[in-house]
């Protein structure tokens, strides 16, 4: 038998899904809801907490509870890598028309706000093992954030590592002001003679850290999807290692595997 707070949550949930309460609408106060349902304020709070966990509402301190605006869905497919490679040798004008985020979201370039920061660092044991290089080898660490202009949270959190000496032949690749780079990493590597041969992506899920939950504006209880992306050149040398953290409430991963016919 459903508990009292679950019945309250069910009723509010139906109102949201039916459009009686629209994104951005403020819910009645806790006292008003308690009066409406003939229950105590603590019971109402349990119902609201359940809806917050589901991502249907959000609490603004000092203002009340509001119906949460749905965030832009990101559909990330494994075909995106070939799409990026096909574009890597296109002329600048062609590459500048669209990028991977637009590909994944259906948005236009003008819809997006992009941020990149670079810093030089040294390979710790984990990255040294991943690249097959000595610990302490100079690396270029690149951090990326892209968001929809109408939203405040980025689509994901990306940290990418390149071996500095591998890309130093093109000084522009060390300059964060050249971002966003038309054609992305595959074109960047192409400018120094590197062709990507394969990409491995290891996908896991876990609870977010406090910083991740804040930056991605995750509803309580939402997990993150973590991708460890390793790019190999055509000689099977690791040329890029990226950590990608995706919000579990607005990311879809689609894997399509063609099968050979008998």
C-alpha cells in the first residue's frame, strides 16, 4: 500500500506530466500543500524530496519549489568518431560549420557557449602507463566545458591529455586561445601527421563528487557516466587520453554494432 507521501508525490507528478504545472512554475508552499492533502508538513516534504530525487522539481532556497526545466538531451553514439575522422581533412570553412557537440545535440554553433583551458603537467603513474611513457614526461592537459546558451550547466566535463613533444611541431596546438578548434582533436593531430586508427571507450557509472554535482547541476541521487577514452594512431600508439564525465539525467549512449552476415 502506498504511503501518504508517495500518494502526494504521485498526484504532483501527474500534474507535471499532464502540463497542469509547466517548467518554471512554482509549486504551492509546503503549508498550502499540507492543507490541500490533509497531511503534515513533514509528509509533504518527503513527497517533494522524492520529486527532487527524480529530477522533476528543484528547490530554490528562500523562494520555494519549482518544476524543473528539462535539459537538452545529449545522444552520444559510437559512430561519432568516424564522423569526426571524415571531417579531419576537410577545408577550414567546412570544419567550422559544425562540431561534435552540435552533432550530439542537434544544436547550432551559435546556440553554444564554449570554454577551454590548457596547462602543462607531468605524467603520473596512471597516465604514464596509459601512454606507455616514463613518469614525469611533459603532457598538455586540456579542460573543456560546452553548454547550451539557454542553460547554465555544461553538457559534460572533459579533461584531455596529449604528450607535449608529440604535438609541439605545431605551436598552435599549445595555445588555448585557438579553441574551439574546427575539426576537434582529430584535425589537431592531423596537423602534426597523426592519423587516428582506433578509439577505445571504457564506460562506468558512479555517484558524482560534490564538485561534479554542483557544476553539472545534478538533481539529488543522480549518477554520472564516466568515459575513459583512449585514442590510438594507425601504428597502435596511444596519442590522446581523455576523461569525460556525463550527467546521467540527460545523456543517452547509443552503441550500434554491425554484424557480418552468415
